């Protein structure tokens, strides 16, 4: 079968190249894994539905949490065609330009020579004890949202999974900006001056409901991974900025099922975790064309006619999107802090885009606790202004607390437009000015 051959060849190639520097061919293989064909699996075809009745046939290509959901009848998975999510050519070229320069330091969180692009494009090897860390760097310096982007608006809904009751809806704007490792939006490769040597900023503003309106979150991540993030919270009702301690990024964010550390699949430092590469596999993940999905006309419809993705399944906790069979890297992360509230995360990283469409979080006892999905939409089948941007668009998320039978869902309008996220948004001064 093609999928078994595909994995076997990938692992064989990985072992043989584990001690070699990456090449231009490695870059081609990394960014265009479906150039010579797409993976397949016996009995699987685009257009079919995997449900309670046939899920055991496809257990091998599902992650453990999704298998449990389908087996229990909580949701079904509609299968879409595997498509190529080509990242922007500027990011690919930056990867080629820096191939010979990137090296890990002696300790986790240390890297040198990574100016822009994917730091480690060569196929990872199970024989490489630092392969998991290299994949984590590929994620951190990935093209997730490109150089900058905005989600305007962004709906979070808190739902009781047992009863389906919608408990609360929050409406946000989110903004992302890379200060360094930029490849497409000017200036490249870095914004200067940058006296604090920041790598990335994330700015969040709550628009509704009234009791949390104008609550704002600012995260400033440094280029030096060993330096702890600056994180600030502006509480609208108090009209003051307070700095978050490191422990607060693992608290529930505004009463949701999501921690700040959960954002985008993992929102923290490389050096905060021990990373272990568990292997490459073909797996069904939520990646699709937004305009072909079932859309939700009640939550959002604007002058552009844009609608967000609809949800269904048990408690309306699952996005109504199609899943593609794609090559993923399975990586486990476990905190170096023994007091961290979880024992580990199981990340399923898309091998082409290095986004994380599926995560499973395990509690301190080692039991499955939460299931994270973030649907990735192809930019050419989304908003007109996103066409050709080479960014896999975050489009719908769900965080299901499997033990509490509760979920938080997210519906996005993601826009790749540098004018929406100026550098001035990533400042404490902006928190105060925007909160008045």
C-alpha cells in the first residue's frame, strides 16, 4: 500500500540523512511532499464518511482522541481530497538561503544561524535524540500566519457537551506580528529598530460581552528562547495593566477550556519543554477549502458576505469540515517544570505547513484530558485578499475537555493584511490607549 511504502521510504531516508547537512532536495521534499502523489489508505476515498459503523477500519489513520470520539458516536469525519498547501515562495527561498548556517546549541532553546525560513528542512530521524526539538523549532519559526495577520472577528463559544447548551460567547480581535524571521512583508528579514530583540507579538482584544469588554492580552516573545515572555493583561473594568506571571499562562483563559499556552497548538518557549519525535505517519487532519464547507450564517455575516464555519456533533463541539489524509510528524512535549498542570501533549504536526491541526493533552495521571483541533483553510479558497498569500489560514478550533464533557469552540475571519497589525499594536502603551 502506498501509505506504508511512503512511511517506510521516509524513515529510511531519514536514517540515512540523519548525520548530513540539509540539501536543496530536502527543501523540495519538505515543502512539496505531494508533488509525486498523495497518500492513500485501503478503503478510504474522498467524499466518504467515517462514523461509528466503520471507524475501526480506519483506526490506523486517526489520532487516539478522534478515534474515541467517532467510536462513541460523538462526531463523524467527512473525508476530503488531499491537497497541497504551498507556503509562500519567499519562505521557501529563505530556507534555501540559510541551509548551511542553522545549528542547535548545546542546550535546548539554543539555536544559531536561523535568519528566516524553516530551520531544519531535512527529514527527521528517530535516531536523532534532538529531532523533536528541531521539529519544535520548525513550528516556532514556521509560516503560521505569515509575517503578520489579524483575526477580525474571532468568536469563542463555551458549550456544555452533554446538553448542547451554549453558555457564553466572546467576540475578540487577535493580531500576530513577527519582528524577525520575516520573508514577504517589508521590511525583511526584521523590523528595526527592535531594541528589546523581540521575535513575535500577539495582541488580543475582547469586543463582547460587556462584562469583559476591552480586556486585552499582549504577549511579547523574545528572539532569545531562554528569555521568558513578557505577558500583560489589561482588565477593562479595572482600567489597569498587570503583568502575568509565568504560571498564569497555564490557567483557564477567561473561563474557557483553553490556556494561553494552548494558543495555535503550542504557545510557549522551546526551552520550556522536552521534545520527543515519535515518528512520521499518514493521518486524517482538518485541512480544507473554507468556501466548500458548511457555513454558519447566524454567528457572523458581513458586508463581504463572509461566514464562519459551522459546528455540529455532540454538543456542537466539532467543526463541520472535511479531513485530509496527510503526512504528519508525531511529537510529544513534556514540561521541564514538575509543577506544570499536564503530563504531556501529543502534537500531530502537518509535515508540509508545520501547523498543528491536532493535539491531545494528558493530565498529570497520564490520562487523555483535552483534545485540540484547529482547522486549516487553503488561502486560495478563502477571502479574496488571502488568495496567493501562501498561508494556511487558521479557520476553526475546538478544545474539548473530554473529562468534563465541555468544549470551547472558535470561529475565525482570518485576514493576511499587514495594515491591520502595525508594530504599535504590540506595546503596553497600546493596551492603555485602546482600553480607554
